[in-house]
């Protein structure tokens, strides 16, 4: 009789353990993927993806796994169903390519540089999806996106105007941060081993001389929310800053040296 009760306890304990594992394992194992990559495609359809990412097997060299060709039209298809907390990419197609179809996740911009068709894109909290159809041979018909000399001049002028307006708008807000060099040491804080974004966050906190929220830092430096969170965590681990939760926000301050 006592042996049966023991088996019952063991069985119930196993069921409870299995139930808790099903509930909590996804949250423990979940990770935020990020990618900051360049994607180069040559005229033979070989793709090289380089940069920084924690997504498995995303970085490759000279592969045709992402391209296919039907008659004279190439297709580039890079689709990752997992959600990325942040991704930034730059795609360079073969020289003198003409694009007939583009569909990507996130926000993208398109430009031409010395005959190369370049697509830049960014996104947050979504899957990475890139589908481009293009031709490497010059054609007179069938190209929806076609850049001639006049279009290039017009497009370049618009980009230059946007850049000038952007810097005029943010100049006053970022004046203090941008005008000073990112030295290895500032006012006693050691910047060695920090990346550029971590240095910018430290300089901003030093220059403002008051604690800032993560939202303040994101707005002042104009960098993605996920990147701010990741780099603040890195600075906290290095013992350079400390966080204090105020309501729904985290207040970031320098640690006294």
C-alpha cells in the first residue's frame, strides 16, 4: 500500500514538472534576434551576407541558396520567419541591374551608385523578409524601375536635400554629443572596450549631467529602441551606469567614480 502511494507521488511530481516545463520553457529559451548585415549579389547569382547577427547560419559566403533564375529574370529571396528585435541591411545588386519587383519587411530606401542598384532597409520586432526580382541584362521593355541620367540627378538632389534638412533639424539637439570626439577617457570614465553606441550613450549622460530615461536616450541619439536597450545592458554589466525603475520607465544614471 505504501509502495503504491510512493509511485503515485512520483507520477504526480512528473506530471507537475512536465506542465511547468511546457509553460515556462518558451520564455526561458526565447531570444531576441538582431542583424546588421550587408548582402552582396554578383552577376552569377552568388550571394554573400556579412556583418553582425545572432541569427543562426544567416552569414554566408558565395551561396546560390537565396537566388533563382527564370529566363532573363533573377529572384532574390531571403525570408526568416523568426521575429527580429532589430535588423538593418544593405543589398547591392550586380552592376547595371534593373529591378522589376521589390517586397520587403520594414522600411526601405533605394538608390543607384556608379551603376550599382542598392537597397537599404531597417525594421524592428518583425520577421526579415526580402523578395526582389531583377535583370542583369539591359532591356528596353519590362523594367518597372529604370533609372536614366535625368532620374539619377533628380533622385540624388532629393536625397541631398533630405540629408541637409535632417541635419538642420537635429543639429541643436545633438550639438553637444556630436561636436566632441569619443575619446577613450572623458572626465575619469574609461571608454576602452566600448562600442560606438555605448560611447555615445556615456557622452550623452556625461554632457547632460542628469539621469535620463531610455526614451530620452533613444530620441537624443536617434537609434533604435532595441539597440538602446541592448547597449544600456552592456554598460550596466561593465559597471559604468545603473538603472532605477520609475513607474513604467527606467531612469539611467552614471555610476559615481
